[in-house]
């Protein structure tokens, strides 16, 4: 064996051991970081879905408060519609006036399930609660896959770090420089993959909008920026009679409607604004440095653009058009949390829906 290779082999062995340890750390820490982000996102999406179901159950309960027998089949129907979604393991709606549960057979929650419970309340009165369990098995499987990918890349890198120094010790410096460039390229590719994973955890995959978790994070940051005399406006949109549209036209066309509305929202806001999908058919628009007057103008422009868009099969909707209702809340400073601000804009949205839908309502403090 040439003397140069005898010298470099112990060095290569040390490099191999060091790289092996580093590779193992990367192989597990990076997917675990992704798992944390994905799990929080799943919890936020499940909470948003539970809130949406609670609002729909509230509309059913408040539609005829005294006729309990008529409302129970409607609640059961609401449960049946949402249980068609493949990732929902269990959904239960319980009311104060009935001991029976509007749900299917209750399975035992597994380690990979996310469970959320939301009370059905209106003006301080609790009418019952919604409990939903959503499987997060896809999050676990994608994490396992990432572990395998990073572990494989780690082993490949380790092999290169061990064999190549021994093989090229007799070569000139140019060959070593080329190999260093290749290794740097691999490191850049890994960094790019990590960045893509970070971005994917913040985006709603169906619409390309920010998901609920990212929307709340952005809103919290913008609230902290509002100083004396400043303003921050929040819009909450909900598709009118969307359940009726899905029941008549099917979930495929329903998904197309959600994607189209998402595109319309992105086309009607500024670069520094945020459009997010807050759950199901509900969307949020965050407008930094926009006062209430401009926010209402923007909301009505969005409402009109959706009303005038020729959606497929919309002639079967009430009024012959597919429309949205919008709630508006402008924050100008003070002690107000993100949760309180969201609750207030949702109250304005409920006011728009209760006033006949296809309109804009401004939050009125009581």
C-alpha cells in the first residue's frame, strides 16, 4: 500500500466516525423537528374544523330552540356528512337536552389520533359540545419516511467521506477541490429540502393559502406592531349554503369551488396581506395598516367578485348564485388577544349570515 494511503486511512476513519455521529443526529433531529411542526399544524386544523362544526350545530340548534325532536335528525345528518371525510375517526355532537349522542360507533383513540372538544355556545349559554377525533397517521408515516431518507443520505455521505480520501490521496489538489464542491452541493440540497419541509408545514396543501396555524402566527405578529393611531383589519369569510352545494353537486366540485375562491382572494389582496384557509369553507384575510373603512371596501369587493364568478352548478343555490358572507373587525390597539380578535370577527361573520348572507358585517362591541 502506498505510504500516503497508510497515513490517510486513520484520518479517514476518524472522519467516518464523526460524520456517522453527525449523520445520525441529522437523521433523527430533522424529522423530529418536522414531526413537531406537523403535529401542531394537525392540532390547529382539527381545532378549526371542530369550531366550524360547532358553528353549524349552533345554527341548527338555534333555528327552532323548542323543537328538540326535529333538531336531532339534523344533527345526526351533520355528523354523517363530516364523517365521510377519510381522516375523521370519530365525531360526536352532544346537546344539553338529550342524553343520546349524534355519532357513529366510538372507536378507542389511538396514539396517532388528535382529539378536540369545542363547546356549542351562544351569548354565554352552552347548548352542548362537539368532540372530534382525526387520525394523524399520515404525519407519523411521513416522519418515518424522512428518517429513512436522511439516514440513507447520511450513510451515503459517510461512505464518501471514508473511501474518497483514501482513493484520491495520490491525486492532485484539483480532484480534492472537485470533491469538496460536490459535498457542498449535497449539503446545499439537504438545506433546501429542510427549507421546503419548513414551508410545507405552514401551507394548506389544497389551496396554497396559509393554514390556520400560520394565519394565527401572522396575526399575533401584526397585533404586536399596532401602535397608537395604527390599525389592523381582519376579514373572516364563509361560503353560504356550502353544505347544500356539496350535497347537490358533490365534493369534487366543492373542492374546485374552494380552490377558485382561494385564487380570487389572492388576486384581490396586497403583497403584504395574508390570505389563509381557516378550516373547511372558512377563510381569513389579514390586512396590516388598513382602517375599518378601507377594510369594508375590500371585503365588499371580494364578496362581489365571488358573487359574479360563474361557478359550475351554482344555479341550484339559493338565489341562483354561490356567495359568501364576510365579517370585519378592525384593531387599533389595546389589550386584546389573538383569540379574542378572532372570536370578534367570527361574531361579525355570524351577524352577516344571520342577516341574510351574501353581505358584509362589521363587529359591533356591546
